[in-house]
């Protein structure tokens, strides 16, 4: 890059984009003072960090966007990073998924739902929880102690009698008047207190109700309270209380070694440590910049925002981050870097967790490296398959054809890189033509974005592998990308023609007549089978969604009085076909311009299959 005239850059808050020779965005950053920040990169003394020198060798141009405030710069930076996915910004790959429990107190009879998105809709959210199995077990115990309703209210009310959960004693039956709104409200309050970690408050309340019921000679009610108390005592996990202030807080710890950083995030809810998450980041930024970028990416998603963040150090833009989080949460969020006391101990504990996670991941990484080397040797690959992609096509009699791509990076699934492909140019059931279209679209885009796999695995035999080879030859990528096809095991008759035997999984390679058979139970076979199964699962999931959407659209088309304009109005109002199906009768009646009679017709047409037994 030619010498930069720093005077031309504004001394104002904003965002800067460093671009390469082809106009691609290499790095996006923000600054309170753009001129001062860019001076730190391009001054004669230089930045000093090795990765920055490496970046600057590739920078051909710098563009700036001025904002009014530092918070606006932070939001814009986050948006541009999501849009361009620059190579030199951190990429947040979480090792776990997110589940939360949601309860909307505005509902007639509130209940608990499992959700993956936390939105500002007036509902109460608990979590997030990293383990789906653990949160479902927790939910099961809560329903046993406090039998809240289990199904949508409108669907239950259309039944002639309460659901099976009511008969099992795991639902209080509010849809059929089996419990008063007041008593149901007490159960909701108990469930909320239990999820908030206030077990003693719930126990006290239940003991009072048990004594009152016994005094009124209402022995059945007293027995229910007694059973609830025993259930809480047996099922609530005893945790060490963290005396670091009330409310919810997330604690961040860092551990750095070599060119990698491990970030541990401890979730403390109502004084109790409920979860730990780990993230691995490449070391390309100063600690302050890296921590700020991590917080922006993590809380920029639809996750729960706590009342307080405890960090090992305060980034320069901490006030802007706190303002942004406060605005997102709807109430004040503090960002602190404690130097002493219990809160400092929490940060140190998070740092120890980050170090331990790094060491655990290191041992797993060494094992995965061994598996990748084994795959490379057995399948005669020209390079270590660090990025592996597998493609699959799914359709039923040529309808709703969809392609899928599953991705492994260094042996681990990267679900953020998974992609669906709606088949555009092929009609009917021609899997070869559909596969050709999907592969060509993927690889042409990969050439443009300079993001290509090391190895492509095709779900199929010689025919599918031939399609892949044709695309690689057409795009002149045969020397850059290794290829193989995995054919499912065959069921064949034995020599006597009576019993059947299952053959091994077969791997077909370019230029080789006979397939390669990997040892049964080997880690290499397990990894490749898992990649193939993921691509198949991902394709089937999308295919089923398209079929359900088409079925619902067909139902709407058959309802008298629902024409194209009305269908478009319904989609605009509810946002999606799924939301129309989930809408209650009152939601449909409340839609502007939709007559009440037509709302009822739509509702019963969509839910007619769920009528009374």
C-alpha cells in the first residue's frame, strides 16, 4: 500500500474498513477518533503486533464511515462484520447451543416453553442453558412439582376432555376449568421463584399453604403441598451460592497460549453458577480489542443479557458497550473489571476455567489431528482435510428438491457454515443434475470469496463422484480440492442365498476402480460417516419444512374467501406461514381487515385435525 496521508481521515468517531487489492474487506474496526486509531497502524513506529504487519501488507485501501457517537460506531461495526465476515476479525465459534425457558405472564394461563431466541416481548426468560437434555430434565421436574399446562390453550379447549398429562397428574387442566385462575397463578409464582433460585421462598410458601389446608381439613390439598415440598427437596441441585451481588451476571475469563485465546464465560443467575461456555479465538487483536469484539458478537445474537458483566480488564469502548447492552436489554447493564473481593475471585475462577478448557481442547485437537492424518493416508488425499464438506440431495418424486452442505473444520462440525440450496434449474427427479447445480454454485462462490474446502465428500457412489469430478475440472479445481464418494452399505445374500449380510461402507476415489474400505469402528470411518449423516439430516430437515409450508399454502388456497391478495396480507401481518399456523383464533380476529367469520374459517381449516377425541 502507498504511503497513507493521515490528515485526510476525520478526527471523529466512526468505522474503518481495510480492503485488499480485489476490493475485499480484510478488517473492520471502530474508533472514538478515526485519525488517531489509523495513526497507530500507519505511523513510522508501526503498530508492533506481528499479525498487524501481516495484515498491512495486504491492505490496498482504507475507507471510513463517520458516526455521531461511539455507540453508533459500535453498532455499525457489528453490522459490517456480519455482512462482510472479514478474514482478520475474530470469528466466534461457540462449542454449545443455547436454550432458554420462556414464560409470558400476559397469557391467560402462562406456561413454560423451550426457546432458542430471547426477544424483548414482555415475557420472562431463564437461562441460557447449554445442554438440551439438562434443561428438558429440569422442565420435567418443574412440571411435576407445579403442573402447568402443557399444550396450546385453544387446542386443549377444543378437546372433549383434558389431555393425558392431566390424567397423569402432570397438568392442572386450566383449559377445562379444573383449577381456578388464582390457584394457577400461585403455581406460576412458585415455578418462577424456583427457576430464579429462590427455593427457600417456595418452601416457606408451600409449608404455609399446607398448614392452612390442614387447618381447613382440606387434606387432599395439604397432601399435594407436602408432595411438592418433598419433590423440591429431592430434585433441586444444591449449589454453592456466589456472594457477589444480586441479579444475573456473566463472568468472562481469558487464557492465551501461542496464537490462540480461550474465552470462558460463566453464567451466574440469582447468585448461582448455572453454566460454563468456552470459545476458541485466533490471536489477532490486542486483548482489549479482542474482548470488545467478543462481547459484541456474543451479545449481538439473540441471547440473554445479564444485569452485570465482570471482565478481566475494561476495553476502551466499555461505556459504549454498556450503553448498547442497556438499550438492548431495556434496563441498566453494568460492565466492571473488579480488582479485589468476591467479584475478582469470580473473574479468576473464569480464567482458570478458560485454561482448563484450553488444555482439554488441546488433547481433543491432538486426537482429531491423528484422525485427519489417517483419513488423508487411507483415502490418498494430497493434503490434510482441515475443511471437509459433504453434499446431499433430497426430494420426493422430483418435488421440493433441496441440496445441503455440512461442514467439518479440523474435525468438528461448524454449523454456522452449513448451507441449504433450493434447486433452481432442474425439474423432476434428476439427482445428478441437481448435484451438479449445487456443487457449481458452491465452488464458484468459493472462488469469488477465496473460501474453498480441502476435501469434498459426496453422498453416493461412482455416478455422484463423476459429477463432482466434472465440476472440479470445469472450474480448474481438481488440483486444489480432494474428492471421494461414500456409498451406503449394501444388503446382500450369502453364498447359500438364504441369510442376508450387510457389506461395509465403501469409499470411491477418482481414478481408482475398486472402493476403499475403512476398518469398522475406526475413528476415521466414524468421522466421515458422521459428516455424511449430518448432510443427509440437514437436507431432510429443509425438505420437510418446504413440504409443510406447501401443504399449509394449499390449505389456505382451498378456503373460500382467501385469494392471492388475502394470502399476501396474512403473510405480511404474521410474518411467515409458520406464524399463521401458530396463531390463535383471537390473533386472527385481531388482524385488521380480516372479517371475524373468515378468521374462524381459517382457524378451523388449519386446526381441524386437532378437534375433540
